[in-house]
C-alpha cells in the first residue's frame, strides 16, 4: 500500500513514526539487572508507537498553549506569513476553552476502503512533564481531499503545551474505513484452544526466556518470551510470502 501526501505548509513533511532512543522513547539502558525500565523495553509499545505516521512541528518559533484561571492563552511570535504558506496565519486559534486548533493544510491520500485516523503522538504517553500536545482522535475518509486543521485538547489548569521545531505533535494511523466486525464471545472450542496456548507458553517460559530474564531497578522481573515468540512468528510469515 502507498499513502500519498501533499502539503500546503512549508516544512511540514510527514514520515513514518520513529521511536527516539535516547529521547521520548526512553534512555539507552540495556535490558539487564539494575537498569530502570524504559518505554522501548516493552515490545508491544514499541511496535504500536512505530505503527503510524508522525507530524513534526515545522516552524522555528516556539508556540505555547496555556490554561490560566479557566482561560486559554495562545502564545507565539510567528512574524510575517512565510512564502507559500496557505490559509490562516498564525495557524493556531482557540476553539472554546476546552480545545484549540492548528491549521495543518495536509492532504493524505489512502487506497480505496481505507481512511486516516488522527491521535496523540506516542510521546504523549512517556512525557513526565505533561507538556505534549494532545491531538483529538478523528477519522478522515478517503474522499476528503485535505485535512485542513487538527483539534487539540486544552492543557489542564496551570498547564502548558509546547510546539517546538522538529518535535512530533501528532500521529496518524491508516485504518479500514469501516469497522466491520462483530464482538462475540468465543466458542467453547476456541476458548479451550486459547487456554491451551496460554498454558503452553507458561510451561515453556523458562526455555523461551533463556538468558533474557532481568530484574529492573524497581525490582520488576522481565524476560524475552514475547520477543522470542514474535521473532519466530515474523520469520514464519516471511516464509509464507
């Protein structure tokens, strides 16, 4: 599949999401006894974080969104409109007191039957300062030719969101246009099959995690069972192609 894009904002170039280590993905600490656990140590999080398309802030001027005494304050010195910049300038405005918008002027074209879904960038979940912008989820259909703006949730009282040059501020996922599935209980046979799989993994854990078990600085035990099974499953998938 190809996702094609065009941007009416100079410098705004979407890219596949990168897990920055060191950076918002955590410190470069090895998986060994005494290390502090890091977000990138968790493979499901790492895969989830890299699953989409990230948008990096393209302007040199830092922009801040503050909430003080229940009022939203937008603070940034953007100067004159850049050459080739389309739409509203400056590109931010308040949207009531609970939200604010950023005029993105980015078009992403997906294939038939697919759509794009905006969401917070994964660094939001690892940010101890709570200053990462919070993009509001939205499903944009294929037939809509331009994502004109993104909506963000306002920071809490006394909080500030920062937009800085080169920092990711939102993520986009490519998803099926319609969620055509039904949520139903497993049959007795399926239940038994999954339970058997679970027990086999548990009973084989000592072998599957051989030489990968470690205890973190918070006295939490980790091992590579999931990583080893994922590696085997990925290899089988490659062989079937």
